[in-house]
C-alpha cells in the first residue's frame, strides 16, 4: 500500500489558523505509515469513525493520515505537539519564510 507523503494544508487557511507541528518518534512514524492501513477510497472503507483500529490514508488530503480512535492513545505516547516554527509554516504553505504573515504566529512565539 502506498504511504502518504508530506501533508500540505489547504491554501484557504485564514484568520488565526495557527499551525501545529507533531514530532513523532521513529517507532510511531513506522507504525503510522506501515501498519493497519486503509485508504479512504477503498471499497471496504465505511467512514473514519468506522475504522477505530486503522490508520487512514486520506486521499482527499494528500499526505494526511487519519488515526483511529483506539490507536490515538498509543500514538500520543510517542508524539510531542508544539506550535510550528516560521520555517515549518513556510514549508507547509509552500511559500518563502519572508512571505509568512504574522497571523500564523501564535502569540509571540516567533518573530
């Protein structure tokens, strides 16, 4: 099964849509991209909430992975969440760092 690539949020992000970065361990990354996978376009796919033990390749959001609710606690043990840096926001939006507007900056976390 194909594994997802780098996820890019839609360029329709507006307002104070602060982006988060999820840092996952190597084990969690392998688990999220190789185990218990189902594609959102598979014939046996019945909707995200019907696959609580699966990782869902969301083909309508290229690069995104849906994590079934019974897999989330384990994944969270191997994940840290933080505000995205300016460089990460630029990469996610596919723009230069100089073009990143301060509206994407949560509080005063980066200049």
